[in-house]
């Protein structure tokens, strides 16, 4: 939708590209751990015996 010269689809596409390019600067190990901890509370079977036993928080940050 273009309104006042603003293309929303282009904006989200560019935002996605920037996020994918710089994700390692955006997603720190602390945030990766927090996300995993929250997932463990909501979906314990998804995280149990995986993080951090088989995949470290640092690796989950890079994946």
C-alpha cells in the first residue's frame, strides 16, 4: 500500500534484509538464553535435552 509515498511492502522487505544481515548484533547470548527459557516454559518438550546439553546458547544465537 502506497500512502504519501510510503511503500509498506518495500519497507518490511528492507527491514527483513537488514535484520538477517545483522542478526548477530541484534541477538545477544543473553537474549538467546531468555528466548530459550521462555520456550522451555511454554513448550518444555521442544527444549528439554536440547539446550544447553546438545546446543549451547551461543550456538542457538548463531543458528
